[in-house]
C-alpha cells in the first residue's frame, strides 16, 4: 500500500507542476489569446477520447498494470523533456498532445489498480485502507510542485521551467511503478449474451453500466460539472494575473491553499460520507463550486482569491473522489479498470473538450462573464444530481433509494 500511495503522490506531482501555470505560459510567453487558450485546452483533452479506455482495457485483459504505467510515464517524460528543449510553440502543442495521450489514462488506471487491489484484499479477508486515505497522497503530491516552482520562477525566469519540475516527478513515478504489488487476477464467470454465450469485452460491459438507468443521470450531471471545472481551471490563473494582479510565482501558492485544505476534507471524507452519503457530498461540493466562482467574479481581490480556497476540498470530493467510488460500485471484477477508463473517455473527455471550446468563446467576451457562466454550469450539474440521480448503494447496503 505504501508503494501505491507514492504512485499517487508522484503522478499528481506531474499534474501539479503543469496545470496551475500552463494557461499563463500560453498567455504571456506564447502570445495566445483567450479563445486560442480554450482551443489549446480542448486539443490537450483530445487524447481522453482514446487512451483511457484502451489502457484500462489492457489492464482488464490481464496485461500487467505496472508495466503499462511504466511505459506511459516513460513516454510522458520524453515528451515533456522535448517540450522544454524545443521552444517552438506549435511543436510544444503537438508534443503536449502526445503527453496527454500517455498521461490522461494514468489517473483512471491508478484508480482501477487501487480498487482491484482492494477487492483482492477483501476476498482474502485482509484489511485495506479506504480510497480517500490513499487518494489524499495525490493531493499532497499536487501541492509540492508549487513550492518548488516558486523558487524556479524567481527573478522573472521563464514559466517554461514548470516542465522541468514535471519531468522530475515523472521520473520518480516511473521508478516507483516497479515497486507496486503484483495483482492477483480474479476473473468471475464470463457474462453470457443470448444462447451463444459470447463473452463481452470489458469495455463493452463498462459502457452498458455507465449508460444504464442507474448511472445515466450521474454521468449527465458530471458532464456539466466537468464543463464548469475546465472553464474555471483553464482561465483562473489568467484571472488572478490580469484581473486581480497576482504575480506568476505566487499564483500556484494561492491555488494550493485550497489544495492543502483539501487534505483535511479528504481525510475526513468517511465522516462526511456517514452524514451526507456520497450523493450529498457531490451536491454540497457543486454548491461550493458555484458559490466560489460567483464570489470571485463579484469581488475580485487577493483576499477573496484566498478566502474561496476554503471550499476547494468539497469541490474536489464532488467531482474527482465520490464519482470514482460510485463507478466502482457499478463495476464487476472483469471491468473494474475499464469502467474508470471508459468514464474518463466518454464523460470526462467529451465534456472537457466541449467545455474548453465554449469557455474560450465566453472568456473572449470577458473573464468575469466566464466565471458566472461556469457557476451556471455547476448549478445545472447540482440540480441534475440532486433531483434525478438515484443513489447507487454500496455492497451490503439495502435498497436503492432517493436519499443521499
């Protein structure tokens, strides 16, 4: 389990190196307008339409997940290194697409790896740490790069140095992947289809579960939630820089105030879940998401930028932790990895691409307007999940009720 915690830590360290300042890099050093940043963000999410489902399918077809992780991180490291070495914008964008092709599947694959490991431990009667207590190490890993980047960007240094930080964390993740436990594959009786008894692909089974009546409104609500998230995260660093006036080297630190508080929310998630259940966590988190965007748009100041970070943790639980746990409730042993990858492809990928393009169009009309627009999307997501989504019970719970 320690190796799995480290894997989350290093993988999210790569994301934390690049994500907070990528839009500032495109805006300040590459000369991109706001519309073009939206287009670039959409392009970097295109790999989500292919690689998550493919890589998690390989994992469910008994290809060693540890080796898949190692190869993907190796590709990511090579691409990020070339991006730093070749300061040509269009080349960097093309390379970033290849980075995405390798990397966007890593998070669902790691999630699937955890749930497969946890299930094998449960079957063996051995104890296993709950998902939030492992996922929290990803949160910690996301924070550390901003502390490093603060020093890398001293004296007006190029924001391109964020790529060096990402390479360092990628190398650590590559090395650590060889220390992960080998999973004991346990395949249940094959699911038959009609009299022929044909075995379905894990991807096909995962798709049918995702779009079943039990999950379709969860997926629809999350699609709007991810559109809101991509609008916010694609432009918030530019909003901080151009509207509020925060220096580049401090932007990551401000953002990571919320990520630090997120650690507390994640560790206390089991207690929150006992009170609100997973559905309630999602509803409250989406309300927090809409509220902080409205406050930032209405009161653009450094103090408000810091204050609204308090609710960041609930937003993350709503969009990135609770949904993963719901998906595992839908999964069977034959497609425990694939359901994470297919969800990332169909819901995460499509909504992020469409959301980034629309966000670029709205941002070009005004960054304040963009925040109100994103708050509207988050509100729609909350209403769908609150009123249309019927909670998926955990194994051993009775019934499928309308409660949280």
